């Protein structure tokens, strides 16, 4: 079996996680889901992650803390930040912290697909579709 990139998606909205699961499967990726910063940090500790996609606001916790932790533990892992609250954070801020991409909800799937593919290519992961 060919290696599938592991993408950790962190969002406290079950509908978002479900949508990402289908989207990432169609991109030839394996998705790990987390609904909180703590759950995500456990997954980071136990799995080699190829890409982190995180909401910036997680049940009143900050996704920024999560991706700063990710950059300390696995510095080469690309990060895509998403938010439904454009007034609470701006693209320049999250990119200054090391995020590779920033998207507002509702997500533009074509732009997201392009970002995922670029991030995984940058991470030297080849996507193998079935």
C-alpha cells in the first residue's frame, strides 16, 4: 500500500470535520480529527503529521497556541489556518506566527485544494490517488 499523507484537522464543529474527511479522502490523504487543542496535541505526539489544518477559535481556545506547538515539535509541517471570525484575527498575524495559508469560512474548496496540494508538495509528500 502506498503512503498517504496524514492531515490533522482541528475544529470543534463536527460538520466541518465531516466535510474535511470527504475532501481529504478525495485528495488521497488520511485525516486525523481533533475537536480541541488538547486532543490535537496528543495526536501530534503520537503521529507524524504532514499537514495541520486548524480553526483559529476552538471552544474559546486559540488555534494559534496549537500551531505554535506544532512548529516547535515538527517545524517543517505546513499549517493552514481557517476561521469563521475574520474580525478576531488577520492573515498577516497568523502568517507572522508561521502559518502557510489563511482561509475564511465558508471555505473556497478550489483555493483550499490548491493550498493542500502545495503544502504537501512543499513537505515532500507525494499524493497517491487510487
